[in-house]
């Protein structure tokens, strides 16, 4: 993993960033253990009891914004010593590209979209602030990589997985977005791409993306983010799968929930 600054005792902030990563893993375990209760429902699964809601497009922009703004702040800061290193810049750019798309492109491609419960939006803002700080601060101030890290097999494989996962995620979102013709309001069974194998192809892509990021960064912080992503999205994927099976008698029974041929 990225080596820490060679000191007998780690600096206080670096110890804190490691502790935050372990906290993220612990929360992920709690989410995995009780995903039905822990995952705040939104979209088709939102409970009618949530009366205060935020328009879908605005909710996505606002909740993803911290994970876009915090890396940009680090790039602009003159006190980010590790961003003088190419590996750190590329890794932070990988994080930034995802959230640039999520915050500035994805919401404006949405067609309709159900308003999001205010509580779910607030929790998403808190997570993106927490994780945006964790990833950007670690890469900009504490992660130390060799100059040739970008040629290391771990980085190359990780970058390939990150890019593949992001493309799967974007393509799957495109399929979902185009299920409805203008004027349609009902739900349809997704077809094409990895939807032929799993119910939650978009979530699978995002998990692959962050697993690639974790491998490329070779850091506890990256692993914690990938682990939390799996814990949270696996619960959402299971809800989607059960919903499709209940709503559509003709839903393909051979489709897995999240991981092709396995789960």
C-alpha cells in the first residue's frame, strides 16, 4: 500500500484518516447486516411516510457536490504537497471524474425521476462530505507513491477496472433512462448490456469502478470506500431484484441480483 511518511509515530491527521477509513468499514458492515433498515429508501422504494421530499435532479446535484468540490479545492490549494506527484494527481482525478459526471451530467440527463426523501438526501450529503474529505485529503497530503507507480501492475489493473466499471455504470444508466418513451409513466424490464445477466447492472459497474480505484490507490482509504459501496449497493440491488420479480411474472429467472453468474 502507499507508504506513510517515515516517522516513528504517524502524524495525528494521518492516524485520523486511517481511523475514519476503519469507521467507514464498520458502518459498511452494519449496513450489510441490516440493509433493509439501514438503507434509506428512495425512488420506487420510497415510503409514503416521507412527506418532505427534494426534486430528484436538485437532490442528485446537491448530495454529490461535496465529493466534487473537496477534490477541486485540494487541486487549487497550494498546501497540498502530494499533488506534485503524478500518481496522486491521477488517482484523485479518477475520483473527481466520477463525481463530476454524477453531479454535473447525470442529473441533467434524467427523465422525470421521483422526488427524494429529504432524510435520504441529507444522509447522502453527509456521506459524500465524509468520503470526499477522506479520499481527497489522503491523496493530496499523505499518500506516498514511487514515481513509477503508474506502471505498477496494481495501478494498471486497477485503472483498467475503474474505467471498465465507469463505462458499465454509464451505459447501464443510459439503458434505464431510455426504457420509457416520451409520455410513458410505467416501469419496464431492462434489456441489453449486463442487464441480460444481473438486475442491478448499474450498481455492478459502480462496485467494479471503486474496486479498481482501491487497487490502483493501494490504500486503506480506497478499500474502505469500495467495501462500503458494495455493502450499500448490494442491499439496494436485492430490493430491486425482489421488486422486479414481484411486479413482472415474465422477469427472467436466470438473472442474478448483482454479480453475473454468482449473486
